[in-house]
């Protein structure tokens, strides 16, 4: 009988283990390396995107002659080649002007996410959640974060935010981080522009040793372990090998495992889909649908069903009429996170801690058709290059043309003069040159050759027009004055048409903001476990109390609406409140609480103070003692009427 190879029991069990995490642990070895290799492969697959992003960024910020060309078998930048020809590489940055115009359009819209409860009976909670969300946006300075994210969206066509809850600046709250796209990776199998089919995302972190310990060291042994792994970064006497100056790029250096600055700690965060068997349960008694782990089946299903069967039989109910918890076995796909070191250590791992059951990242690629990204800036690079070529060519022709060249026959030179003396005297405004005229010898003459009018100006104007047509950012959107006699309605219509051409881009960005706000709301419902008082900075009457017991289970929808902080919105609101107050539909306190007046808080406080003084029997300022005494005695009804009139003026 032939001998059979014997395998280890753990390996045999691991091959049939449906739990992907448990199977990886049972197989032994350093499983962190396999996760690192997968993440590195995804990061390397984004190399083309990083190169395109760098090129688009260079064109946006003025480095427009950095494309590499081949000249006589030698690779060099276009700027170096132009300089080698004795020319100056000129440029006129139209891309930056276009980006600034779109950012101005976005900021002028002043939109913000607003919550709406799906159940109309819970609509009152949506107003509370909207206020809490706006306060969190102020905490994270989201106005500036969104503007810079839109600039990144225009340049690269890909933006990423990270939503997390924890400690920052000695404050425990919900935070939003901008993620640099070069440090982000995503699986290259994603094709859904909603990112619903993504299976792996992650980020490269370069942090200080102190931040590393704050995040991962929970015991003294953890600190010792981290100090051994990052011994070089721990030493403060070691200077970081950063040769680039502040505010300038890393010269295109990006590596997955080794940081550019060796004094930083490289941590690689990976979120990927794992699978394990679970039960999908449906409680027929209350309609709840939930899922449980295999080991919790007896506690959450079997025990409850036995109790209900016993209660139903005691109540005389038929067995088939007793509502039980139905359980269905299935393979659950869930998000699992890893924090890895480049040396194969797992600093932390676990199933997603968020109630939204997803990863903390919010990202969007534009337009992402067939998995391709085509940024807004890339559409006008060819026009920008041609404009630069025409300007450089124009400058070269003008410098090469004859401008005031003097032809002076040497036989006409005065005695003791040379051509330098003639040039000096010729350039004087009152210069006199005595020449010796000889028969047949032409007189000195000046030549000016105008060879610049060869159609370059027309080509340049055509490219500028094409630039506006392709980008959709015309002169009206840039704030340029119209031509003489242009009506205001025509100018406004041109501005509206230009905004319409940008509507798809701006709405896609609004969808990104809405997705981020959704995760913010879910995190707040999960982690705000105590009552909190919120008040939007700069607005009176918006102080609300957040009660987690009432809001935790409310399902919200979000939409992007016009911000209430715009001057136009405030003016309309104040006018409407003034009309209600004049018609005596509201009191002056309600007017000041819900209106937006610069003096509202001080005046409201003064009114409340005077009311408290009157209730205590004191004489408030502005009311005479004689009138107050007569009012209290009730001797003169005219005095009472005058007192009431005085109080109404105070209110």
C-alpha cells in the first residue's frame, strides 16, 4: 500500500474553513505580508493615475514646460530644450484662472447638507440633527476643506475624505480628514461609479512616533514593542532626511514601504472585505431583521424560540401560529481593518466598529466611465500648450526681427571714428555725424523689418476662444465686463449658461459631500451617547439639546440645500419676521431669537433683565419711579395704560 503524505491538522482544517480571517490565522506564517503584498499591488496599479495627477497639477500651478521629450535620442524636459535653443520658455497660465473661477462659483452657491427624517412623525428630530451636523462642519472647518477638495477634484478627478471618531486636540468628537490621493489605494476591480463594488481600500500614513504611541500603545508593553519596531524614528537626535523646502513637492518620490522622511513612522491602513458564516434572522413578532454570529445562535435564536413556544402553548396557541425568530445560514461579506507596519507587524485589526458597517473613507472619481478617470483640467491642457507655444514663437520672432538696424558704409566714416562711435552718436537725440560722401556710395540708412504680422495673433485668439468653449468658463463667469451696449439680461444669461455647463461637475461634488455627511450622521448617532447642547456659531436662537435616546434609531436622508448663512437668505428671513412682528403674530422675543440681527443677543438679554426687575418689584432703567409707583397702587388707569405702552416699546 502506497504511503500517504500526512498534513498538519491545522492546515487540513484551514483549507475548509469558511471564515477567511480564521483560515488565514490557522495557516500560520506571517499573514501581514500577504496583506501588504495585496495592498502594494493595488497601490502600484494607481501609478498611471499618480503621474497624470502630477502632470495636471504642474499645468495648474504654472510648471507647464515639464513634459519629457526625446531630442536626438536624448530625453530632456521641454524647458531645457527651449533654453538650449537660446529661447525663453514663456507661459500664460490660463488653467489656474479657470480653476479659480469655478471655485468662486462654488463658494458663491454656499450650500450645506440638511437632514430629513424618512418617517414624517420624526421630522422634528431632523431639525436637531441638521443643527448638530452644521456644528460639526464648523468644528472641522468644512467650508475650507470642501473648497480645497473641489480644487483637487478639478485637478485629478479623484477626492478622498476620512470620517472617524476619536480624540483630537483634547476633544472627543467626529472628525473629517482630507486624504492625499497619492497616499490612497483602492482595488483595481472597481467599476461602479458609486463605489458599491469596492473590496479593498487603504491609506499610507507617515506619522510621528508620539502620534503612533497615542493611537496604538495601550500598555507599557505596547510602547516597548513600538519602540523596537520604529527605533530609528523614536530617536529625536536623528534628523529627518528631508531635502525639500516647506511648501514644495517631494520631486515625485512616492514609495509604498519606505517614507521619504525616515524620521516618520510608516503605518499602512488596509480595509478589505472578509467573509464568515452567519445567520440572517427575521423576528416575526416585531419585524426586526438582523444578523448574528454562528456561536450566538443558541442564545439569540434557540433560547428565544423555546421561550415563545412555551408561552404560546401555555396560552393555548397553535404551534404554527406562534411568532418565532427565523434564521437563515449565509456567508456574510463584511469590512475588516488592519494597521500594518512595513516590517510585517499587525498593530491592530478587527471588524469595522462603525454602525454603518463600512469603511471610514468617502471617495469619488469623475467621471469613472469603464473605470477611467478624466479630470477637468486634462481637457484643456492641449489648448494651454498651444497658447504657450504661440507666445514663445511670437517672442522669438520679435527678438529675431531687424529693429532699427543701421547700415553705415565704412568708406563714409569720419576721420578718427569707428563703428562704435557712430552707434553712440546715432543713439543720441541731438547727435550729429559728419560723413565723407563719395560718388556711388549709398548713404547710411536704418532698416526696420516688421515680420511679426504672420497670423500668430489670430491663432492665439482662436486658441483662447477654444479654451473657453472647451472649459465652459467664459468671460461672464470670470467676471469680465461685457461689450459696450450689452444688456444686463444678456450678461446674466451668459453667466447662467456657463454655470449650466459646470452643473454636472458641481452636482457630482455635491453627491460626494452628501455621502460624507451621511457617514457623519451615522457616527454621531453611534458615538454621541450623552446629552449635548449645540449652538451654531454666529447665529442666535439655534441652541438645541441632542438626546441620543430619541435620535439614535431615526433614519435620516440628506440633501444639499442653500445655506442659511448667505446674506440674501438672512435678508429674506429678517423681512418675513419683521412683517410677522408688525402684524403682532409673534413677539419681539421671537423676532430676536429667530432673526439674524447684529444686536439681537444684547437686546434680548436687556429685555429679559428688565422683565426680571419688574417681577421683583424693582424699577428698571428707562421707567420713572412715579409711574412705577402709580402702576403698583392701581390708582390711575391712565397711568396703567401708559406703563403698558412703555413695556410694549421695551418688548
